[in-house]
């Protein structure tokens, strides 16, 4: 497989991570995605995090989860909301001491690969993708989904030209006809679908065991040293999710979330309709942080290892999950 850009090297991540500093006592910095609407954004805009934590919460947006990993490694970001599991696994496998502290969202319908309409390729003719050019944000959930789908269809990815592209860039190149296939999520995925078709629906992917969910992550040392702050942050997030699920304030929340996400309300509502925000109780169950997430990460790592995207998988990812902060949040 011809990769135009390399994944962030483990050495680079570790070098950067060595310099991480604790946040000033009166502020923290949190990473998130634009065009990725979630209930936490209502709490973000309304200052609920600042009030609950008793400090200023600075927010910075990213294009990919791999960029989030790098920012946490350098100490520029202390918490990342909705980081994809694959970029988390890439960083953890490379030696970065990150931990998952909650399950942010599950979204099998909102992360996928799209084939250009001009090729008229569907799941029954997927082998015709061999030799084609595809734009994929490497080390992300979309990358994992791409590798898993190609494996399912028996497509030899060594014959493909795989270009590392963030979803917005991939969508633009796809529209211009410069790519045969492209992978991404959110607003970028909606734009991609205007010029092509998916091979598998979200439900079909789940039947194959191709799960798609994001997590809230943080450097393990920072989280341990700021346990109360971490728990309070997760409590605000859970409360915002519960408010959205209740539906009583949906109109107000939708307006605020759409504006913060940089989207119109119709697109925001359509996107969030494909999202599932697990409750704290659900997150602490065996399906998620009680074992399911750890097993899934090992599976993702093995796929990346077999594809040559990481040097090697860890023997276990049990230590990469710390549910203690979420447990503490449940008691607040």
C-alpha cells in the first residue's frame, strides 16, 4: 500500500509527551471537532463547564483524532472530546500514555467510505476498486473502517494508491474528480455522498463487527493529577447528553449546537439523529468500558498491525481505560 504521509511516529509522540505540563490551576484546554454536533456543545457555549469546574475551559478545534493525540502529547490539550478509537489506538500502541475516560458517541452511520458515482461500483463489484486512488485520514476511525471493508470484500489494498487526507480535503478532492474513493465523517461525509455511494450501510458494518464510536481521552498522568476536574467535566457532559435525550429543550439546544458546530440546524438535526450518546450507566457496562471497548481496541490494533500502519499492537489495552472518573461523576 502506497502511503503518501506517514502516521505520527511513536518517537515523535514520546518526545513531545515528555514535555507535558499541568494546566494552570485556573484553566484547561479541551479539543473537539467542528461539524460534529454533540450535546456537550450546548454546555460549552452556556459556560456550564467553567461553572462546574470553577475555571476557564479553553476550546480548540481539530480536523482529525491523530492531531488531537499530538496536541495532548505536547501538553497543549488536556482533554479531547470525541476522539476516534483508531487514532487513540495508534497513539497508545506507539507508546503515548493516553487513557479513555468515557464513551462520547456511537455513530456507525456517520463514518464511511464513498465510491465515485462514475465507477458504478457497489458491494457486489467492490473488487473493481483495486488499482484505484483513495483519500483516507490515516490512523482514524475512517481508516479502520476502510481497512476492514476492503478486507471483507477481498480487495488487495497494496494495488491501491492511498493518500492521507483530512475529511474536508478529501471531500473537496472527491468533488473535483481527483479521487476514486474517499473516506470521512460528519459534514464532509455528507458532501462526499453527493458525488458517490457507500458500499455498506452502518447496520451492515455493525453486522461485520465494524463498530464506530468515539471516546473522551486524556493523558493518564494529567487525569490522575486532576481527578476531581476530570470527574466534574464528565458529569457536565453526561448532564448535557441527558438534557438532549429528554427532548424538552431540544429546539434551544439545537440552535446553540448548530451554531457552535458551524452547521445549519437541518444538517445538525439530521446528523445527530444518527448519533447515540450512551448514559453513564451504559458506559460502565460490559458492552463499553466494562470490557467491550478494551477488546475492540485490541481488534483495531491487530487490523492496523496487519496493514503495516503501526509497528505492533499492545498485548492488552485494559490499562488504557480508566472508568474511575466516570464512576465518580455518577455520584455527583
